[in-house]
């Protein structure tokens, strides 16, 4: 399932524009109609560019176009021009802030993701997002992670099974076995059977039940190494995902300890927005 189908791109663009209301009072009172203009998009602090499709949808909804000079997922040096927006000046100003908001968030996520990907370079471990995305913006956030070199985790609750701590408690309370739950999921055609483990006992139960991936939560790289070896001995081919407390400083240690995947909530719940500006070239205004 794609994180950014066309319908979702257009939905987010429309939502971003709708937040500013139907009328741009200031522009209506200061800018004459029908004036053609172009504006330069500059990546002031430099980083990975992401969110182009969403920015284009904003521009298109305003009757404008964007000519890009930097590809999605490419790194732009500081102060580099990444594109030019063209259209009526009133329309450019209407779309300016929504377009920049999208580019700044997406590019910030992509740049942070790229830092994690670089930190594990040379190791087959893959960097994943989580569902800790901005409400209503998951498609944008996940697209940005992918632009940064990360990989897709589950996008919703309906396609993969993931047993976490509260599910474990529910199983214990109801007296339901993990094996039965995973078997029921397989009968429904689910092939991604993920189980979060916080103890050796849970690890052994998950392996015995037929989990396809273990999420080793909030454990040290040393513990992950030991648990990964145990799990692979009991269930050859099982995937190991490290999650919880992963930082740029320790992510490589988890990769080298045997994690096939590392999922990082910070990629989307606390990225630093990129510094991207839009400046109208008033020397090229025309009617």
C-alpha cells in the first residue's frame, strides 16, 4: 500500500490551504490582480528535499506551477535554490505558507532519517518509521522517511498483526494463547506477524507461536544481541527489530548487535523543520 496515493496528496494540500480560510485580506488589499510573477524556493540550512508532490498539489490548487531544480530525496547544500514557483502574484502569496509548511516538515523528517541511515551505512539494518506521525499527515510523513532512505513500517492497523505490551496484558486477562491469535491472523491471510517482547519468556512464547518478527523493546544492544541469537536458534529466519530509546549515538550499536530493523518514533514525532524560504522576484513581474 502506497503511503501517498494521489487522493491523499490532494487531501493534505487542500487541508493546508483550507486552514488559511477563503480570503487573503492582506494580499487582496496590497496586490493588484492578474500580475504574473515567479518566486524562488531556497533551502537555507541545507538538507534532504522531500514533500515535492504535496507542494506541487498546493501550487496546482492555487493555479501555479513549480519547476524543481533538486530531486525528491536529493541533498541540497545550504543556501541553494531548489525550485521556482510561477503564477499570478496573488496566487503565489496564497499558497506560500501552506507550501512551505509542507516542504519544511517533510524535508526535516527526510534529513533526520538520512542521518540515521548514514549512521548504519554498510550494515544491512534498515531504518523504519512508526505510527507516531502528525494526525492527518501520515502519508506526508512516511513519504518523507522514504525520501530520506528509510523504509515503510505498518501504515495502519488493518494489514499487519502487532502484539504489544497492552495486548499481552489483554491475552493474560482473557486466558487467550498467543499461538491462537497468530493462527487466527494467518487464516485471515496476514503474513506479517509481529510481537513485541520485553522478557525472555515472551520471546520464547512468540517464537513458539510462529511470530515472523520480534520487536525488542527498550533493551540495550547487549541484551538485543543475546535475545536475537536465542530467537534465531528457536525460529530460524525470524526478523529482529529494535525499538525504543534509539538515538543517532546508539543506532549503529543496535544494528551491529543483530537488528534487521530499527524503528524510530523521533523521525516523525520530533523532527527539526527545514529552513526553506520563498522569495518573489519583483523585477520579473508582468501583466
